[in-house]
């Protein structure tokens, strides 16, 4: 018996070592990115551990540009990505609930259609039709044009519905017996239980909007409405970006940092989501 | 097996895991339920008609024309765009690459993510677990272009990694310039990016399996592999299906990697992908009709693959 | 019951589609109404201008700002279009939805001519004062190589950058050469010395060159031997000519003997000192190399020529050309032309362009004009490029993109990876090019 617990202990340690190794592999490129952004082009290919050559040159070059409108662009990006994320979470959760937990006519059709929509890439030029719609409604350079076409996500609905399927029906039944409405069930039971899925979907939706370039190029024509990504792409990197690795890395750091901060702020939801999942033990 | 009975009784006790749905939808309740359900999904449907269905339906006929966005003359060519695509070497190479990439990437990512999820589930220390979870999600925070740039440096012939491997094997390795191995570094990059995320999806579901299932099985004397095969895997089936779908359809979304690392799919089309061909047609050649046709082929193909996965892997999706 | 439901659903979709299609159909009137209403009340419709991005934008901004200071009543509204491979798509989408600006920059000549074929650009040579403007920049010689098939000129080049070969002086000296090799056999002699130095190559031909890079290689080597050849314009290359055959043989030999390598990431001229010469160097290249390797010593030269030509004295090379154009139906054509005339008749803005981007403007008096004298004295290597500006042109063929991709597939990659011999490759390339032209 004693030898078994020692063996378990050893396995536990090996497991932790492997897990830490993978997390090192995941963090290392970020380290590389930050160091690279602090180097001048001529030192760019020197050893990563050569800390003497680090400067803030690339960042200074970037922020010296007043066209960057940094604060306004940051606000635009945060607002657009935030609004889209909240809407996507809300609509995905309620639609996912209806599809996975309610029995209604046409359910299988809708469920299959959503999977189809998620997987099927379409013609690749559908966005031009949406763009024409925006032009005809005179919505160029507005927040509406940046947000409304992205309010919902088939992938989000699918993710939520798959997760809701693992939540026992008995829980919903008992809530119904106690007189809880369907929306009550969604907001009091289902969403609190699926925080991890919500966190994952939220982060991805946020990132999708945050990193978007093509759509913002199309619909934004006024400098003060530019998102941060667009602004950096326009004014900092421009045409010759490929020859300026230091500047590219610095821009990447600036674009990744807000995501990282947000993710660290909401890490609790991420983690509790996962441990609440464990709370399902009943 | 004895413990299957135990599990079945547990399943019954904790409510219809899947079956009770039918019980609610009988008689008078069904009409009311249908109404409520439709009210709930109505915003989604309306939005989708305007922003998804309509644009896609309107743009499908474009695939039957030879046209650019602005040309005054759009020549109707019927299915020629599709037929021409199937005849070209690009199509054959895309199919070949899809298989080669799938053979490397799918098992690798599934095994790594499943192992990570199982190992993470056994970690009891909360602080350590939070650190690991956060670090596993990090790769997803960078856009494809940025991480391609980072990996370009890591797979550079003068990098530590390549030098080490060259010393061991005794040959110079050019990761992105050899037709036979170019997909390997790309698969590794995407494994790096996606495995942590798959693992977190799986973990969310694995940790939701009641401990009593495992305890019951332990009492029945089931080994750890049997428990994984008979309890964990069936219980996480819905999430596992998502992960398999993600892994299989990854190839259809591959774009930033060939664009940044191999001048758009070289050498000799060895890293050419669907998205690359669509980009090439629509953006470089300005052949919108042809691009739409290729995009439709890719979309239908990926959907068929997903249906197959659902049929063979998924129990209920 | 079930069927009824599906019917209902389909009806719902159709009903939703009707208003949506009305939206899209009424788009043409919709924009003109909504877009013009607020502007009628203003003095005049503003002139909009999409500049190229990055450093280009910084240079152009100076010109526009000083123009706006002079004309405060009707300023030019400007912002950059993001450069890169999608800017053509953005311009097309904007034109298709009539939301394009009046002036748009960053156009390659062949793309501008594609737009012109679809009747969206103003023919610049029909505007008053065009010939005087060209003359004032002493750039009449450039016009032939940007003329479109119908004989008109639709694009006014802002930059005109010749491509040359960039040699590493240290390597040249080590191999016993005091000046760059002139013929292929001299180059091969140099190359054989270079590869003896260990883990070095002589020339960095890109085995998977993008279409435009392949175009530079081909045209620069071809023109270096043949001089200014306009017949290239038809199909972009001339596979049967003895010069082309010699060039392909030269490339095949380089890859076979290891003078060039398929391992493109290992040998990078601007990062490591293991490459004898850079095969395609625009005027930004020396600056880029100096940023990474500050102590490098460089020599610029036109490419070597086949032995039977013997000399590359006074040779021509290929140029990278991008310019701006006026869009027809956007109104304001006169005003746009007024701005362009003003901008292009002021050499200071050309100087600004050189200062900010290290790219050269289209004018043959770069070396004579006193405005630029200081610049060429303080910026090393630029005078060599300036010298070549009048002796370079951009090869023009409407299907440039398709032709070079076909050549890449049929000839360049198989030669680099030694899958085909020279004759087969040339024959396949000829067939592939004819197939493109036949379409």
C-alpha cells in the first residue's frame, strides 16, 4: 500500500513536470516577442539572451506618430470588441439553450442548419454584399457598421449547445417545478454553470474583432473612427513593414497586450468556470 | 461488465442524461414550448437571414460567372469554374496536402490535448492549475500573422533548434524549403496554437464527470485505461466531437502560415491550401467568380467531412 | 405537420429576403441621395485622396498639408489605404459600391490598366497641361512604358525604382575580384570561389520566388543583355530568344553547382554575410542591409550577361513602378488634376519622397537637378540607382500576374529543385504562357 502511494506521488510529480514543460513552450514565444520588440533592427538576429542591446526605439517610433490617435483608437477597439462579445455571449447562450434543452418543432432542422452555417465558408465574397448593405444604409464609419454584422456566431451557439447537453435535465425539471421561467433557468442555472465555455467564446469573439483588419478597412473612412489594429497597420507598418522586424514585433506587443490584460483580469471566470464544471458533481 | 450497471443506475438517478427531453414535449406542453423556443431563437434567425443567408445566397450565382468585381462584362460560364478547378494541379496538390497535413496534425493534436486535459484534471493545487490554464490559452491571443513571424525565427536554419537537429541527423534542414517536410513545421505551429485550447475545452467537460462514476468503477476493479475508455470518453463525447471537428477542419482555415512562410504555398505547391487558392483568385487575380467557386467547393467539402465525423464519432450532436 | 413547418420557414426566409434585396437594389439611388444631401449645403464636395501607406504616407502628407494651407477653402481630404496584397481588393470594392475617393495611389501600372479597361479611370493625357507637366519633369521617355493598350495614360507614377544586383565587397575581394563580374562565365568563376569559402552561396535566387520577384529576375537579366526591348510587353517574356535560354541555363547551373540554394532561409543577404550577391535589389535594399549589418560594404551593378554579349555597359534594367490615378465617376476631376499638377511640378516633394522612403521618383534629371544634389551627396548608393532610372522600364503586359505564376510553376521551381532540364522547362513555360494568352 505504501509503495503504491509513493508511486502515485512520483507519477503526480512527472505529470506536473510535463504540464510545466508545455506551459514553458507556450510562454517562450511571448518572451521572444517582447525581447524582439526591444531590439533595433541591426541587433535583431543576435542572441535572445543578449540583454545589453535592448532599447525602446521601436515603441518611441510608433508613439511619435500623432496620426496613430492612440487613445481614441484604443477606445474604438475596446468598445467594438466589447459590445460584440457581450451580444454574442447573450444570443449564443439563449439560442444554445433552446436548441439543446427545449423540445420544439423544427429543432433538428435549426440545429443542423447552425452546424452547417458554422462549417460552411460560403462564397468568400458574401462580405461584399453586407458591405453594399452598409453603404446603402449610409452607415460607413459608424460603430453600427463595425458591430452589427458580427453580433451572433453559429460557432458560439454550437459550443453552448454542446456544453448544455452535458448538464442534467433533472436540474431544469426541478427548476421548472419550482416555477422558474425559461429565461430564469438560462440566467440562474445554465449560464453560471457554463462560465468556462462563456470565457472561451468571449475571449475568441473579442479577439476576432480586435484583430480584424479587412472589414474595418472597408467600412472605416474617418481617422477618428479607426480601430487600433487598422491605425497601426495604416500608419506604422504601411508598405515596408516586412523590413522592420523590430517595429512589427513592437506593434504585435501593443496589439496583444490589451488582450492579455483582459484575459488576466477575467482569468477567475476562466478558472472558476472550469472548477464550477467540477461542481457539477451534485 | 458489472460496473456498467452501476453507471446506468447512477445515470437514472441523476436524471435523464439524454432521454428526458421527450417526456417534456408531450401533449399540451409541446405547443407552449415551441412558442417559447421560437421566441428565444427568433433574434438569431432574423439576424442570420440578413447577415448570413442573404449575402451567401446572393453571392452564389457569382461562381457561375467569369467576372471581377468591377468589370462591366460578366461572362456566364456555367460550371466551368468548378470543372477547371478540378482539372488543375493546384486542386490535386491541395487534396494531397490535406491528407499529409491531417496525418501529422490530427493525431498529434488530439493525443496531446487529451493528455494535457487528463493531466490537468489530476492537478489539485488551485494556484498551479490557474497558472497552467492561463499559460495554455496564451498561444490563442496572437494573430496568425504574428505567430508565423515568431515561428519563422524559431525554425530559422540558424536557430538553436535547427542547429541541434542538424547536428544529430548530420544533414542541413531547411524546414520551409523542402517539399517533403514543409508541412511538419506548419503542423507543429498549429499544434502549439491549438492544443492548449482543445485541452481546456476537454477539461471543462472531464471535470464535470461526477466522481461517483469513477469510484463505482474503481470498486468494480476497473483499471485506469478501462475507466478512460468506458467512462471518460463516452461522457465527454459532445466536447470530443467538437475537438475532432476543429482538428479536421483546421486545414480549411490554414492561410497565414503559407502566406507568411512559403510565399503563398511553395515550394512547388507543397504547402498550398484552399484559403490560399481563394485568396489567390479573389485578391491577386481579381477573378471573383472563380474564387467563389473554389470557396464553395471548400465549404461543401468541409461540411461533408463534419457530417462524417458526426456519424462515426459523435453519438448525439 | 412537419412539412407545413418547413414551408413556413421557407416563406419566412423569402419574406425577409424581399426587403433585403430592396435595400441592395435601391443602393445606387440611396447613396447618391444620402451622400450628396449634406454636401450640397457645404460649399463644394471635398476632394478625397487615398495615399499609399507607411513611409509613403509621411512623404505625401507634407505635400498635401502645404497644398491645403494654400487652399484652405477646398482642402484635400486624405488617408492611407493599407498597403499589401489586399489594397487592390479594397479599391475594387470601393469602386463597385461607388464609395471610392477621387484620387487613389499605390497602383501598379498593370492594375491601373486593368481598371482602365473597365472604364473607371480618367485618361490623364487628355487633361489640359499633361504634356507640359511631363516635360517639366523631363520624363517624356517614360511614357511609352506606362501607356495602356488603347494608347492613353491612366496612371502617373510616383515612384520609379530600378532593380540591380547588390554585391558584398568582402566576398568579391576574397574571390579576387576588384569589380563585379560582367559575363556569366566570369560570374561562375566568382561563384566557384565563393562556395569554397564554406557554407556560402554566390547569388540568392529565390527558389519559390513570388511572381513579381520572378518578373524582376527575368527582366533585369534579360534587359541587361538586350537593352531596351519593347517587344517583351506582349507576353512578358521571350522564351525562344538566345538570351533567355542562356539565362535559364545560368540559373540551372547555379542551382546545380550550389552557387544558389533552395534553402532560402539559410542564406539571407541582409542578415548573414554568407551570400555573394543579392539578385534583386531595389533602392531601399542598401539601407535595409546597412540597418542589419552596419559594417557591410556593398557594390551595385547591373546583372552579368551571356558570354556572347560580352558587356553590360549601358545596359537597361527592370523597374518597380507605382503611381496614382483619378477615378472617373467620383466628381472633382478638375480639382484632383489641379492638385496632381501642383504636386508633381514641385521637385521638393520628390525630394521628400526620397528622404522618407528611399525610393526614386519618375524623372530623368535626378542627377542634374540642383534640388537633389544634396541628397545624393549624403545618401550612399542612391546615385547608382538614380543613374539607372532613365535606363529602366517596367515591363507591361496585361496578364503579368498569370504569366509569371505560370512560368514559376512550369519553369522556375522545377529548375531550382532540379526536376526538369533546361529545354523541357523552356518548352513547358512557352506552352503555359500561350495557354494564359489564349484565354
